[in-house]
């Protein structure tokens, strides 16, 4: 490492490390329209609801998000303090492992890039476990969580995300099958070792790349 300038804060150091490791470059790929639908998927215009059979009633007043584990600055937000964080808007396609895809979803919320800037993952952090109010869990490699178009969303098409779709706050990681996008998100836990989640321990693929049809583990 070279000498540090006065403005070489922890924040810029982390940003630079991530840029060097290419982590901020793993996001949206531009594909020709003819290659937009992943193999084995069909397009839908409505937005199906998938859950474990119960829809937790999480109000904005009761919702909390804890960011814990291998980070320099753990945070605990309520809806008001979470909404005061930097806002990003992304447009992305949804690909569900049950073979439906839905194009052009317009999301707003806190990008995972901005979250990582705030909490500063420690060097040993390589995975994240996502937990939700219905007991659901799922896991991501930190590189996938840090994808350029991933966000912790409060709005879809300019409206608060409805309860059935995971409101008030859900994760959106559009480059992987949608089971990785935890609804009713209440904890993001940074880990040194991977921790397969609800579907991952029940036969779903550990990563879930729709372009490689990583639906189920062998
Ligand atoms: N908390 C929670 N998140 C979840 C699920 C769930 O059951 N509980 N299901 C996953 C699955 S399998 C899919 S396909 C999407 C469905 O999101 P949607 O109902 O908004 O389409 O949410 C994912 N996130
Ligand atoms: Mo799913």
C-alpha cells in the first residue's frame, strides 16, 4: 500500500479496494433484446406472488433492519432512518426459478453499494445471510450482493412495495433467480463462511444464475 493522503479515509480505501477487486463491475450486463429472456423462462405481464404460505404483516412502524456480523459499523435502522439513507432507482428484470420472468421493474431504495459504504465489511467478510420476518433465509456471495443493480427496495413503480410482495422493505438482486431476493427483509448478516438458506438446503442451487439455469443442485 502506498502512503495515505489526508482525504484517504476509510470510506475511500474501501471503495478503492472493491474497485481493484472488480466487485463494483459485476452488475448489470447489457444484452441484446434477442438474448434478454434466460433459457427455460417465459414472459409474464402480471406479477405473481410466491411465499411460504404466510404473509407477515410488517408495518412501517414495526419494521427494523439490523446489519450485523463481519462489518466495521453495524447498523440498526427503523423505517424512518432507513428511508433517510441515499436513494437509488434501478430498472431490472425478474427471473423466477418457477420459469416466469417479468421485464422492466422500476425499483427505488438503498443500493447495496451504498449500504457497503456505510457498514464497511471487514476483510474476512465473503458471504451474506439475509433473514426475513416470515422466518425465510437465503444466502449470497458478497460479490453477488454487491452487484451494481442490487438494492434494498421500498418502492416499485413509484409506489410503496405492497405487503404481499415483501413490503415495506425487500431485497432485489436481479441477476440471480428471484428466490435470492428476500421479502420482508429484517437482517443482513456478513459472514466469513457461506450459510445456505431455506431453499438452498432444500435442493435449490446455491447461487442461482438464470443464464446458466442454476435451478437445482445436482
Ligand atoms: N421472506 C421471503 N422472501 C422471499 C420468499 C419467501 O417465501 N419469503 N420467496 C422467494 C421466492 S421463491 C420468490 S420467486 C420471490 C417472489 O417474490 P414476489 O412474491 O414478489 O414475486 O420472493 C422470494 N423471497
Ligand atoms: Mo421462486
